[in-house]
C-alpha cells in the first residue's frame, strides 16, 4: 500500500525521525490557513507547496513550488490543486491532484549549497536481509546516480537476528562525509528511520533528500513509503491511510471481490489460477505475438460467480482483443471451471471478443466436451502450444 508524503512523514515522526513539518490542504483557502499556522509554529516565512500524488518526480512536472508570501501560497495552491500532474512515473494523462502539503521552508537563508543525501530502507531479496541504501547525491534521481556514478551509492545490510548495529549507523554517517554534531545526529536519524521501517512493516522507506542544515540538524524533506499489504492486519490504523483515488479503479474493484488483478498495457486478457501459471501464460501470450492486458489469478475456487466477476474486470479494458483462460485442475476440477465459464457467458450475454479456454488436469476431458458442446463462441485447447496458436490466430 503506497502512502502520500504527509502520511509517511507522520509515521516517521511517530518513531522520532525529524521531518520537514507541513499541513495538508484541500483548496487554496486551506493552504493559506496552513501557511499562517506554520508561520506561527515554526517561524517560517516561505512555504513549499507539494502535490500529494503517488508518483515520484513531482517537481519536474510542476507539482512542487516555493511560495515567498501568502499571496503566492494562494495562487500556487490554486494552480496545483485540480491539475493533472504528469511526471516520469505517471502515464501521459498524469494524475489528478486532490490535495497539497504546505510545508515549512527548511533551507536556511544564505545556505547556498545545502548538504542533501539520499537514503532508503528496503528488502534485498537476493540475500533475504533488509538493506539501507544511501548516497551523498541527494535530490537527484537515484537511477541516474547509479548509472553515471555508481561508486557514490553505498549499501548497508542488516542481519535480521540482531537488527541495525550502532557501528553500522556510524559507518553510514562516515561514508556520507559527516563529522561532529552532524555525524551524531545522522546516526540517530538512521536508527530512528530503520526502526520506523521495521516496526511499521514497510516494504520501502525512501527519503530523498535527507537534509543536513547549516546548524547540523538532520531531517527528512521528503518521504516515499510503501506498507506491506500482508502486514496490515497488525496495523489497523494504517488501513485508513489508503487513498483509493490514487489506485487503479479496476484493481480496487478486483480486491473487493477477492481477485488478484494487476492492470497491464496489452491486448490479451488473462484468467488463470495460480501466480506461477499466470506468469507462464503471459510469456505464452508474448510468444504468440500479443501482449498481456492483465495479471488475473482467480485462485482455487473458479466457480461461475468468480469467473463472471473476472470476465467483467477484463472487459472493462477497451484494449482487450481476446481472452485466454488457462486453468490447471489440481485443487479445482476442470469441469467445474468449464461450467463456470458457460454459466458466466449465459449471464453476461454476448461477449464481443474471442475466448480461448485451455483446461488441463482433473476432468479436463469432460471440461473440453462441455466447452465444445456449449454452443457459445468459445475455443477450447488442451496443450500450451495449441492455446498459443489460437491466440495468434485470433490476433491475426
């Protein structure tokens, strides 16, 4: 589950991480009120207005701007709220901005070259250990740093049996070139950041930039946070942080009916039971000259209602030119899946796109007979290659 910047900062602050303070606003009037409140609480006279969308690179799209007075706060807030923000991490249509974060200006006057660092905490799947990745090149795309100056990216792996050790936090501060009070504050920052990541069951904490002020304070100016969905049962309060406006509406609908669905950009809809078979099916579609339009795992209970719900989700995508149903009957019987397809077809009426059904496993022969004798425009297949040939045929 992705969080907005202000939500991620709230979690960081709850674990003792110093953050750039801010207040969320839904319109220009609220933005001005937020700016006045921040001025009274922090003394800041300038304010940074940040679009709150689930995408990086907001500044490049005009979603992060500095306001030097309340008039500019109102004007900029009116421009950002409601805009479709296009960044390197959004589609060409962009994402609509529903709210902004009005934040304090943490860059001190006269501090022409502030020290900005990059820092993230994530799982290194190759080693099965959490990892802190960091660099002296904060404020830049980390991908660009990795490509052009890879020697400026450091990694610190954490042994899960002991957690982050003090010497590791000190090594991070040393590699960032810090000394004195800044060195000490960075070690505290690193410990608090890792604790926040660990205790919140996050899969990613990315802070870019981490700022060292001229008086040696270390703070998070930004926060990109992803919480592990599988751990939300331990964090009931976090479930309220989900912003469905930022998620694909078809994927949201799929979750509501208990289907595992990921929207893709292709032209062949997939309906499969099992994640591994789904991945193999997408490879099959590509080899046949198509592109998968989705990842859809119906699980082990592919009855008529579930199949019908899956059909409706797939057909919401206007780019779909064909549907491939690929079911292996291990837990579920193929004849029940076939009957589910037939019943769903009856309930939905005419389906305009070709449907290829490949059922293999328990009662596959009965299933094929049911499909072939259904009277519907559904093509059956037994072997993987046969299904691929039929996908190629309907796309030709």
